[in-house]
């Protein structure tokens, strides 16, 4: 190495300051903020719910009542916006005893249950390596630096996934989960202990198509960033889309927005299969319901408490009109009015988009597909289109309806998750693509990035 002349020192010092500034935590910059980048709405205690393509879990979770027992989880999630710092939220919303989570790590997902070597970073909670979460509560981690995300806006991380690994100490009891992840995650054997630091795949032999305990991921990003929460039931959750394909309609919307706005707009999915606007009237860990708490009951946790939300898109009520729900159109309209009012009260300037309900006419599901349900659906769609309650409308009904039959277009019916004929209730991958492409991006009124801003 050549000797450095004294005259070079001012330049080197200035360069060093630039490097330090570039590497400084975003927390030191008031123009940065937390924005939700992924969400998986907690819906109940395992195994109550509607998973898709779930493998047999009896070896990984022998007893739902006992839950996890001294074992580790590796949940795979896809951030919709990237930053140099992240934080994660764990939920014990439907547990009946305190749950202790420790030895938590986040890293860049490679494939299978492996993490890209050298990317796994330890996560703390108030400076400690673990946290005990009371029944019905949740806990945010401290901020964790992501050295592999040196250039979050550069595009190289778009579509990449993160592995969130954690150890459940002792016995958890009933586990809070999101059934329909449509994303493969991984578990160790019960009693295997803490394995989150292991970046390989051998320690996590069991797979799942659901998310456990983890329910939100934030990134710290420039203040111009925005988050859209897509709220609803299985047609937002993605039933009949492809496993690990990320082709639900919110995923399609997210990719379209990234093409226009870059790493600046996050679209997170707060759908729950079987969810209703106003039902069930009661929900508890002792009295669960497959579709989770009503949209109104879970609004605080799954929308209002999320970071950086600027838009909410709400597609829901077909389950309210099913034989299991049997709600009136007026009850659902009143529920939507209440929900929208609460959203506007808590999030000043929020833009709320109402989505029309897609047809279930002729569905093979015994609770759906009858004429009275379809009449209620049409009446609610007229309300969504014309009441003025919403700032804009996403007309999904028109995107997938076959006017000749009143049912889904034939090409949108076959099952693209596990194969087969489909149920004429849930659109498939082709249908979700049509729905996502039908959204008028201009109706979202996302402002262009100002010159000089990142």
C-alpha cells in the first residue's frame, strides 16, 4: 500500500464522514419513517381456520392444545417495500398463556428453509434477546439493521423474501396463526431447541403453508413512502392462487405500483379466509370461528395499528351473505359505514377504496351460490358504486363476471392451488390477475415523487 501524504488527510476525513453518514441508522433522519411492508392477519388459535395446501402437521405439532414445545420456526415473508432497517411484530392474540419468543433472527431467504449465508441478523426486544407476550397481546422488536439491503431502492431486492426465525421457549399452548399463507414456512421438531441462528436447511425438516405468531413487518423508509392495506376475506387472502406464486390480486397490484413508483408504495394483505364484515357476534380463543373475528372487531389490529397506512382497499361481505352468515344488506352497509368512519377518524387524509363483490352464483360450496345471496351481493355492489362512502371503487365484479351466466368466467374457475375443477366462488390465478389489472392506478391518487427526494 502506498503511503498517504498529509495533504490527503482532509479528503480522507471528508470521505470517511460521507461513509459514516451513508451507514448511519435511518432513525437519525427525521425524513424517514416506519411503513408496514408485510402483514399476515392473526385469525385464531391453530388449527381453527382455512389453510390451503397444508401438509400433515402431526409430527411438527402433535398437540394443538400444547402448541409449540421448545422448537423453532422459520417463517418466510415477502416485503413489499425495502429499507435498511426492519422491525417485526409477534402476536399472542389468541393464546391462553404467555408465550416466550427468543433467539430471533431475520435474513435473506435463499430457498427451501435455507438463509443466504451471512445475512442472518439477531433481533432484540428492548435490548434483550427475547420477549414474553401475554395472552391477547403483541410485541414489536427493536430496529434491526439489514446489511444486505445496502441499496433498498435499487431493484435487486424486489420480489426477494425474508426468513424470520425464532425459538418458542417451553410450551406455548394454543398458537396464534394465519392459516392461509400460501407460502411455505418451516419448523423444527418439538424439543429441538433454538435453531434460528442456523442458516442451513437441515435443522428445519417440517413444512407448513401457514404463518405462526408473526403478524407484521415494518421497514424504515423515506417519508414519501406509502402503504396500502387490502382488507377482506379469502378472495383477498388468495384462495385458489398458486402456492408460493405471490399471485393474489394484492400481489398483482403491488407489482404494478412498483413499476410506476419504485420502492415507495407497499401493498400488504390483511385478508382472512372466511372473514365477515359484521359476524360472528362473539369470538374468543374458547369460542373461535374459522373466518376469524369480524372485520370490525379486528380493524384496530389489522389496519389502524399498522405503520404508514395511507390507503385501505376493502373487499368483503360474500361470507356475510352465505348460509353461515345470513346477514341483511342493511347490516353490512351499516358495518361498512362504521368501519370507514373509524378508518377516517384514525388516519387523517386516508383514501378508502371500496371493491365490488365477485359472484358466487352456482358455487359448489354448500354455504354459497344460491339466488338470495346473489341478490344481496348485487344490492351491496350498487351501494359500493353509488353511495359516495368510498373515495374510489375497484369494480372486481365486472372484471371477472360472465354476464351470460351470472357466474365467474369459465377460465377463472379451475383450481390453481392443488388442481381440480375449482368451486365457482374463488377466482383462480387467472381471475386474480384480471382483478389486479383492472384497478385504475390513477384512482389511488398516489403523488409522483418530488424532484430531489428519494
